[in-house]
C-alpha cells in the first residue's frame, strides 16, 4: 500500500516542533552531533508541506549512528534501513504511514548534507522559487495523492535544478 500525500498550508508551529525535537536529539547525540538542522518544506516559511518535520543531523562518521539506534528508540524514533541511500541513516517517528518526524543522519562533510542545506536556503532566499515549488508540490500531490514514492520522484528534477542554481551563486 502506497503512502498518501497530504499537503497542508504552512504552519508556524512546525518551527516550534523542530526546536523541541532538537533539544531531545541534542541529549541523545551528545557530542556526536556537529549540527542539527531543520530541513525540508516545513523549514521554509510559507511553503505548503506534508506535515512531517524533517531533521538533519550532521556527524563526523556515519558508523557512529549504530550506537544511537537504541537511544533514539527510547525517544520514539524507529530506525528504517534504506539500502538505496548508503550515505544516510534514516529514522522515523509517529504511527506507521502517519509519521510526524523524519530524522536523516549524514556525515557533515557529505554532498547529501550540503545539498539539503543549499536547497533549503535557496528557497528561503528566493520567494519566487519557493512559490514555484509550492505550485509544483500541490500539482503533483493532486496527481499522485495515493503514491508518495512517485510524488517524490516527480519533484526530483526541480530539487536538482535548485541545488545547481544555489551552487552557481557561490
């Protein structure tokens, strides 16, 4: 069964939810976390989004995550191995198919870490591109409401283009 795509208008409480979760994650990650960032659409003021708080944690060595699986479980995160993403460790929080938080752990020096921040920051600083992305998301959500995988796949070219635009500005 595919996961449903539900896009909501931006909610300011998403930032507060991130801040609360960051406090809990800081305790679990302790000195292993170099940075904890709010990423994804809920991190961009005004951008409609699936109501899932995406959090990126940057660490020195991805293998350090193995020792954190149980402590993260104790605060509600389930480890979800994703073979197609060997440079990320993924955890979810919330009821199955109704998750509230997605936790992505990356090596802080990785392209994956950097690209997430480039995309977020570019949309924060370019409202016209944020509005273009909002329109694209709503359109694809209407077409693929019952198929989150295809919805995500259809957004990928836009995301790659924004990352390239961001790199070109540097």
